[in-house]
């Protein structure tokens, strides 16, 4: 389970976030690019846009499920 206390500082405000356990496997930015991308320093992925549409939310739910280190969270 993602840890809100370890929320990556570069996530945009909102319920969805990536925590600092991300190993940057690339899954979330590949399958949900509307919401996830590489952090500015290029070392981890972050949420750059909160999912809003049904497609974006469904994609976020899928990559949350698929993240190999469970680094994607939603505290909403
Ligand atoms: S799926 Fe998980 S480990 Fe992979 S880049 Fe996204 S947050 Fe990081």
C-alpha cells in the first residue's frame, strides 16, 4: 500500500499520488500518461495531472493495481 507520509513532493495537489518507493518501472507513465509521468529530476514517476475523466480514472486504477511496488495511492 502506498504511504501518504512518503508522498513524492513533485506530485500535483489532489488525491492521487506516487510515493518515494517508486522504482520507475515506467508502467504508469506508459499506460496512464494523462496522469503519470517522470519527475523533473528523472528519478521516479509522479502524478502530473489528477485523473478526472472516467478514462483517466480507470487508467489510474489499473496502474495502481499493476504497480510492482504499490507506490501509487489515492487518499481521496
Ligand atoms: S508503476 Fe509504480 S514503480 Fe512503476 S513507474 Fe509507476 S509508480 Fe513507479
